[in-house]
């Protein structure tokens, strides 16, 4: 059936499909997306699509509809059931076939969506397939006159767990007590499988799979959602805390004191470990990541490459440069050994291994990677993002030592301070990130910049 362009483009976004279930996303719509996706990958020679889903109540019915759309186009479907997003990427790599993950990540319970990939976990974004899918859904997906595909089930959890453990040297670890907040998301499914054979004692928090998120939002990027884990670490005397988002593709770290470890510091640590295995390798970092990352990579003889924010840009650069690893400020971590895809679990294993192979507490281990103070991302609602950005750039014109527009505007200042202003692609927001040598420097810059942005 044909659909309005407005309704389709409201949910088929830059990187995935996402929206409120029962409004624009329903079984009939998802069936059409499945059919259009099958036609897209069938043209590549794909004969099957692997499908996984998170713990949201709407996921099983949407998966069923999607599978019907795929098989109606003569393409088989392999259902892996409950899965984290990186587990779906693993299955796409394992079976060398396209994949679809039903999740809305950290969004509230009423949302759901689909993350699509080609064989080998290669991303599908607007320019690599989503625009084509949207066009077919709008016009009506053509019928297929051949034999329908078949649906089979495959459990890959233990193979996924064994594979990610095998990518990290865990042999020299001392025993660790690890507090884990799964946020009622898919970490409650994957963490036991991955960590159970290791030299760790897991102190679980909110491992029950519950797509209503009864305890807190499954978005550890918001400091409010780390409070439970911070308290859990202190109460249990854990050596480290790990927090996963709803689909468990992002991993956040808390040290033994209950203090958050910045994703930039985790990026630097993993980069150092990967460079030790492959000296001179390329490391990707987005432009919001701390400058400590490219500094450290350069000091270690590696080649840092700076990209725009967003997984499609990171994955493209990973493929083009042959980078061994990439990291983002949002706690997405990408590994060449994992088909260039992101895996929070794999990053978490690297941190556990680094902590466990020496005797210092995590706070001391990470101190070398925390070279600067940072504001984190601060959002402001504005009527005219371009006008407000121009006003900020003008105000700092006599103090800036460089300005670039790779993604929004990044302004370099004397004394190794810098800030970035980026307009949201989907909301009337300006996103501010500031980094400077001290917290006082950061606070002063944030106050001045927000005074202009919000005036």
C-alpha cells in the first residue's frame, strides 16, 4: 500500500527506523519495510536476513510482520530472538548476511525501531539504502512472483559470547568484583553469557528484561541514570561498574569510587591496547572526543583520524582507512575485528582486562587518560541555530586560534581549550561541548557561551 511521504520520513531517519508504536510504526508499515529491505539486499545477492529484537513488548509482533515482508520477497529469515544490537551484528558477520535489529535503544517504552545492516554488519543509512527503502514504502512495495522465503530459528548467544571473549586477552586477569547496571535492557541477557566463565564476580542491578524500564531510563549518557550504579559500586565494594543502554551496544564505566569514567578515556585506553598489538595502526575518533585521544595515539606512534559525529561516518572511515579501532564521546566503540561495527561489550572487556592485569584501582589506572576537564553535551533550544552559532563565533573571534566546520563549528582557543557547537538534525537544538585544562576553565566558557546561545 502507498503511504504519505511525510509519515514515512518521520520514522525512517538518518541512521535507522524509529518512532512510537501504534502511531506511525505498526505491523503493516514494518511489513512494508521488510519487503523493501529484502528487495534492496536481494539485488546484492543476499538470500537470507538475520533478525533479532530487544525486550520491548512490541518487538515480537513487529519482528513477525517484518519477517513476513522479507519472505514475501523470496528471501529467507533467520530469527535469533532476544539479542543486543552487537549480538545482531555478530550474527550478520557470522552468517555473512544482512541483518535487522528491532530496538529503540534508550528511547521510552512506547517507541520501537529497526537498525538495518548489510552482510558483514555494514551500516545502512540514508545514502546506503534507507532513502531507497523509504521511496518504495511511499510508492508501495512491488509484489514478488517467485517462491516465498522460509523462516528458521538460530540461537547465537553462546557463540557471540565466546567470540567477543576471544578478541581480548583475559588470561592474566586477577579476580574482579564487577557491578553491572543493565537498566532492564539487553545487558541482562548478554552480560551473564559473556562474563560467567571469567575471573569475575558480577554484582547485578536491574537484569530483569523489562521494556517499560521501571527503574530508570536505559540511557547512561544522562548522569541521572548512573546514580544507581554509582551507589551499587560503593555499597558492594566493586572494583568497577559497567552500565549498558537499552540495546546494550553502548557501555559506560564507573570507577571503584563511584565516579564516572569518560568515554574519551575509555577510547584512549582501548586505543593504547590495540596499538600495542598493531603498532602504527589508525585510530578513529569523532570531533567531540577529548583531545587526549589523538595526543596519546600520536605519542604511541599511531595515526589518529578525526571524523564527524555519528556511526555512519565512523564506520565509513573505519572501512576506508583500515583503522583497528574507533571511539565516540557517546560510548560507541568500533572494532575492525568485529566487522568494523560497535560493541559496548567488547570495550567493557578491554577495560576489565586492563584493570585485571595490574594491581592499581581503576581510578589510578585511568588517570593518565583523563588529561582535560569537559562539560559533556549541553543542549539548548533555539529558534535559529545558525544565527546563534554565528553570534558565538563572532564573540570569540579575537580569542580563537582556529575555527573549523567539519561538524557544526569547532573553535580552538589558547591554552588547549576548545568548544564545539552543532545543530541537531531533528530538533531545534544547539549542542555544546567544551574542553579545557581545568574544570574552572570549562565552567567559565560554558557560562559565557550559553549566555550568548540562550540570549
